[in-house]
């Protein structure tokens, strides 16, 4: 049973007390916690880049949804490591599907948690260099104010998307309900990589900085969204990690009290591990842009199983 549901049930008053029964599990709310206990079954998968069919394929491959996009994963917890946006035309449908699944999974006693990747943070910065023509059309009807300097500084065809993703915009607010990184039991999920310097700050603080910026309540947290060593851009563990990278990974996991990390961001020929199975590289280029095949990772206790094939 999901640990959060167990906690609620543990508070149920006895019949002898005469108190009213425990309230139902609360409705799904965001943002989620940065750290939760491990479920019986944990699933992770990576970049889908605007390809709704790829997203549906991997969800079904992992036994999380049916052909009608309904959650069938029960008390499974699933984490997607970011990059829902860019390179494909189905971004809006993916974001809305993932929001629906987050609520459905919660209601079933499980959890579905999409994270923020570099392409989500780029869009909130109004950096649209990887947006397709269809990606602009899909958000063209989002309204905006003529005195919004951020939006009016864009080309006319880009303004609807700009209004959607600028800090405080409706889709930026949706993304503000997502974490940059999340630890589920002994497994840390992140798009690029958590380094020891990030771990020392703490996942909760990093996530809070991202949430505040995307809501329009704070300036962009440069340390977390820019440079090759930021959590959404780092490739230390995913691009042929050497002994130095593995040593850094071990240091980071020790700080976090974790056993392994799951990352995306760097396309692999198939799902693989490195650093003695302490990091799992799950960006298999499953989106149409890359021509890959869907793949996911399942964790039960200390056993990690890969679901899917190499290209």
C-alpha cells in the first residue's frame, strides 16, 4: 500500500472513541514533496519531446495506462525525468495528459510525477529555439495583454506561446507544480544530474527556487538552470562517465542517503547503467525526432529491471 495512504489510515479513530471516521484521501495538490518513501513498485522513464504517441507507448509498456489513457498502475509510483517540451508538435497534449495522470494516480493510491528538464526551463525563459511550427500554433490562442513587455517582445506568431510559458503564465504555473528533482526511497530522479554541490543545498531548496520563479514570484535561479553543471544540463553521469564522475556520483548519493540516480538528457542506444549500476541512463530517444523505442525502468526493493529494447 502507498506509504502516504498508510499514514492516513493510521490516523483512523477507533469505533470505541465515538469520533467520526477518517477523512478520504485528500485531492491531488502541487507541488509534490521532494522526497517520499519507496513504494512496492517504482517506475521511471525519460524524455518524450513533444511526441504524444511515444508518451502513450512508454506508459502502456510499463503497465501504467490503458489504451484510453486511464491510469491502471494502482499504487505504483512513476517519475518522468523531464523534457516533455520541444522537438515535436504534441506538447500541449502531453502536458495535459500528464496532469490528468497525476490526479488519477493519486486517487488510486499511487503517484505520477513529471519533472522539469532543460527544455521546460528554456520555455519559461522564452527560449524557443527548439520549438516546432506546430508548437507555436498549438498555443497561439493563449491570450495576452498588449502591455506585457515580455510577450510583446516576441514575434507575433510566438506571442501565444510566450503568454503560456512566461513566468506566471498558465502553462508556467502548471510546470511550477513539478519538481526539478525528486527522491523516492533510495532512488534520485533528475533530468541532467545532481552533483554534490547541489546535494549539499538540498533538493527541497532547489525545487522551491524553481517553483517560485515559474510562478513569477522570484528571479530565475541561474545556478539551477544554466551552465553545464546545473541539474538540468549536467552530463557528468550520462556521457561516458569516467572514474572521476563515478566518484562524484558516490559522494552525491552519500549526501542524499540514496542508492542510485536515474537521469535522462543524453540520448543512449538503449537503457543502460553506469558506475556499478548506481546511475541509470534512460533517455533512449523514444520521441519521433530521434527515432528510438520506448523504454522504462522498474524498481522493486533492491531489484532494478529494464523494460524495453535498444534501437
